[in-house]
């Protein structure tokens, strides 16, 4: 239903022509159509339908204009893409967290386009289907260790050349509270989810700046905008990832005079991956539909292939758009909804502790 509203009712390329024909069209076109409608509908209903089409056209047009100017701003106000500078069989992409989840799907999809993939993960080996792919090369690396990242990067450059695509996708999560989180778990989650972004960008971004060509993708989350109980450390890191993306893009423009560099930040809603396993039952009880991993990976790959920078909210719906504006909404308006959600979370916690 939501997609029907978005793709038809709020599509001005559908509603505006209908309104124009029924309200503004020449008599020889408009009258035969109205006569057909009068056989089934009253004059009042037809008038209301035409008025509705007018307002849907205006709202849909405003929505399209908003989306167009948003994407234009996120691409450094550059109308053209950088596609003419990318030859996929000659491009190299570094993907962290590539042994599973979104990462493995992105690696395989980009490899199908001919891109040489540097798959980085902490696991001993890649899945067998990735091992059999000659375009995918695996590096077991602790990305929270700068020395390990630097060593990996040096080997990649020596063997394959300078990457033009960097997807900081790796992430970890822990099911703990602020008061019982261990020092080790906090250091681990910030090391993998935040500090690694610094290390990989320090390793690969200088060549991109020198070539004035590259695309850095930061996989954040809708958790960048809210911090539910038991997920605070994860949400902290995803808020930091969004801030990192914003600063990275700004520094490229201001400090390095390189608006050609592309930056994308991705905010998936909850998806059914291994990382989310500690929270999956709770999310399902709350009635939240989990995204399929390929829905996220397909959107990211599509954005990389578009050669444009963007902020992606996944899925692209009204709820996520409103969620991204959570901190811009007055507290008196958003806090009641937050407190209502917290009541449900509290009931789940009490039920879990009593069982």
C-alpha cells in the first residue's frame, strides 16, 4: 500500500497529466472523458476527484523537488555524475566486513560488474562461493588495529594498485546496558564501528585525493538518530559514523579542495543479519519488520554504480524520513512518542526477566 501511494498517488507524472486533461484540457479531449465518468459517478464526486488530483499533483511535485534538491546538495551541488571517470573492470573496491551479511553480498555484486574486490574481515576465511571468485581477494585483518590496516593497505597497493572505492561496512553489536557494559566490549565496538573508519580512510583516501577520484561509503544505521535501551553503545557508534561522514565530506572540500570525491552514508533500518541476532526477538515482538540483507546491499551497490554521493535511508519511506528528523522535532512533540515506545520496551524487559 505504501509503495502504491508513493509510486502512483504521490507521483506528479501520473496525477498532474490526469488533472490537466480533466480540468484544463481542450473541450474535444476533456468532454468525452467527463461524459464517460458521468455514467458512473455524480458531478459532485467528479469535482472532488479533480480537486484531489490537483492537491496530489502539488504534494507530489513538492516531494519530487525536495528529493531532487536534497540529492543535488548531497552530491556537492554537481548535476553530472562521475560515471565517465569510472571503468568498472579497472576499479578496485575495499569492503570491510566482507565475509558475511551486507559485505559479502556487495562484494559479489560489484565483482559481477568486473570490479576487483579487496574483501576485509576478521574471519579466518571467506565463504566458499567467494573463494571461487577470481575477482575477490581476501585479507584477514583486525580493522581496529591501525598497524594491521596499514600493513593490509600496503600489500593491496603493491599487488593491485590504489582503490577508488572504500566501503566501511564492518560492524559489531553487544546486548548490554550502560551500567553493565565491560571495558573490553566498549573498546571493541568503538574500535570496529568508529576508529576503523579513521584507519581505512588514512590508508586509502590520500590516493583518492591525489587522483581527485573516489567514493567512500559509510554504512551507518537508523540507529544514528535514536538510542533505545540496551542498544546505546551501538547507537553511539552509528551516530559517530554519521558525524564522521559529514566531517569527511567537509574536509575533502575545504582542506583538500576536492569536491570531486564522492561520499555516501547509508542508514539501513533493522535487517536480518548475524550482527542483529542479539536483538532480533525483541524487535519482532515490537512488531518491526526486518529488512532482507540483499535489500540493503542492492541499494548500496546501485549508489556506487551511479557515481554520485548521497544519504540513503533504507527503506525509503515516510517513517524513516521522519526518523532521520527526530532530533530536529521539538521535544514536546517527539518525547511523548519516545516514552510510549519505552513503555513497550519496559514490558518486554520485565517479561524476559520473569521468564
